[in-house]
C-alpha cells in the first residue's frame, strides 16, 4: 500500500483498519499495519485511537468520530441540546446514548461519553451524512427527553433550557415511551 493509493481510495478524512482491510484486501494485514505505522511516523496520517486514523486532525468532525468510536449510538443529551441551540453551554465532551452499555472513550481529540438507555427508548434520531461519513443525531425533542431521563432531572426551574424551541407535537409523541416520572415534569 502506497500513500498515494491510500489517499486516492479512502474518500473520508477518518478511516479504520477495517476500511484498509476492505480496500487493500490483496495485501496482508501485517503489511497494511506496518505501512500505517510508517505513515503515522511521517505524519502523513494521524492515529486517533487504536485502529482509527485520519489524514487531518483539524478536519475531524466530533460527531462523526463519536459514531465511529461506538457505532451503536446516537448524539444526544448536552451535545445535541447545544447543537440545536436549546442550551447556551458548550459541552466539553461529546455525549451520546446507546442501548448497549455506558462507556467513556478517551482519544487524542477529546472525551466521548455514551450513556446506556433502554432499547425501547432507542429511537427519535436522524441520519446525518457529511464528508462521506454517517452519524446519528437525536431530534431536538428526543435529546431533551433523553437529557431529562438520563440525568434524572426532576425540575426544569434551575436549568437554562429554551423549551420554546421544542415542537410540542413531537414532544407529546416521544414522551409516551418514557416512565411516568418523566411525564410529570412541567415542560412549559
């Protein structure tokens, strides 16, 4: 595998060892790993985490990376609330939910938190395709309810959340799946 071939074949900034195995299937796994190691030493590619690389650290989209680090998840909670302008605070890490297990992943680009949610609450997200990569982002009403549920919020009184931006129709539809204590919170 030559660097120019790598650049020509990999169309995304972020790629994995699995991508290399797929695109360079005629080369041995050990040779591919050796070449990637050499490319990282020459700073032609950068290792984000074991098995995950990029061409340019400055162009890594945090949401795209979050979905690669833990594929069965969607961006929600504080990250999505900030994205939609519902909270003014900028989260220091990317927050997602998953039906699998709660997990924290540290990389050279930051910390990624994944909170476990019941499989019956794993819905209400949309697919975003950007830079030839895909990630999943909670709709704003779902991110709001995930936040209430995961963070065990009992009152919105002291929170800086702009609930006027929420679509009440979607909120009523999504809240039906949540436990009663979530339904009893005053949202307006």
